[in-house]
């Protein structure tokens, strides 16, 4: 296993998920639920499934588009979203 890639991926996704709408939705479900484990398992499985989809789509896309171009597209999308959020509000 590539431990550097593992740690980088974990840290990036962990930081990106803190305080986002998914975490806030999970917090809301947990605060109004009798079954905290159902909320935890449901949200954890949802994150695992969306991550699996991203890995499969990323693998397929890398066969059609060079990885450095994919990185630039992702970076550009983050910049556009950041600028949009900055100006919007």
C-alpha cells in the first residue's frame, strides 16, 4: 500500500468534510434520533459509496484524459467555486 497516498487522501477528505453540509445533515439526524448507530452507519456507508463511485469514475476518466489534465480541471473547478462563493457571499 502507498502509505503517503493513503495519508494524503485521508487528511484531504477529512478536512474537506469538516463542517460541510453532509456533516451538518448527519449532526441534525443524530440530534433528533433515538438510534445514533443507524445515523452513523447510514452516513458512513453513504460516504464509502460516494468515494467508491469517485474512484471508479476517476479510474475510467484517467484512461481517456491524462491525470495532470484531470488535476487541472479539478483545481480549476475548486477555484471557480471558491471565487463564486467569495463574491456571492
